[in-house]
């Protein structure tokens, strides 16, 4: 399996005995995008995608994995944004079960971005995007995105002030995003992560 560390801009692989080998380490980050922050793997385990938090743009570090788990960097698109904060591509989700798309959330300009994934090569191309509305009219701070079979995406909205919430999006067969609803989490100060049980 693979691990990331945004503090030292590192991506490493670790075997079942806990032995770790750095794939990339140092200033500049994954694919010259600093801050390897979160990670997801395609359903077929052939491609690895890294959310680069410390980048002043929207991108997704992309890698092909061979049968031994060795990674090869793939080209990936970058959408430049005017620097607002530290850069905040905080999470990535490859859609389940087929892996046809990958989604990221960007917090400086709260948006969910969708990429179409070439299932053979693993390369990504921009496909759709949708602004994230925030909770009760407050500015959004999205920190997590997960995919659920059937064309569902869920985004965790942390919220620095007030209670957090969860946004629900649908993804049709053509890869068009639509907002399905927002669910308040009044019992939580901030929603940081989402997991959906198998039942």
C-alpha cells in the first residue's frame, strides 16, 4: 500500500512488514505540486492518484502501478487559480465501482472537480465542475470526497464557524454532476471525513 506525507511532500510505498521506500521526497511535491495530502487507488489497483494540497491550482498527481507496486508518473492537467490561501486540493476519490471518473475538492475556491479517467492508461482529462454551496449560506470548506456505487459523491464540509454539513452529488452515465442535497451535521463542530458502511 501507499502513504503520503504533506509536511515533507512525500509519497512512499510500504510493504506488509512495514518496510517503507520513498517514491518521491523533497520540495516541489508530487509532479512539482507541493503537499501530497490524500490518496486514492483505482478499483483495478493499476493507478494511484494524489491530492496535492500545497498547490495554487487544481490538479491531481497521477501514477501507474506495475505488478510489483512500482509507480511511474503520468501527465496530468493543471488548472491555474489565483493564489488565495495555501492551496487546498484536499482529497480525491476514484468513482466506484467502475473507476470511470476521479473527483477532487478544492477549498480555496470551494468546488468539486470531476476528471474523466482513461481506464487503460490512467490519464485524466477535465470533465465537469460544480461550486460547493456551503452550510446554511456560510462559505464552504470542503475537506473530503468519497464515491459510492450508483453514481453518488459525498463531500464533507468542515466549516470553521458553526456546524458542518455533508453535500450529496449525483453523477450520471455521461459524467454530469448535479447537486442532490445538503445534510446538516448540527451535532458536529466540523465534518472532516465520511465513510459509508457496506450495508
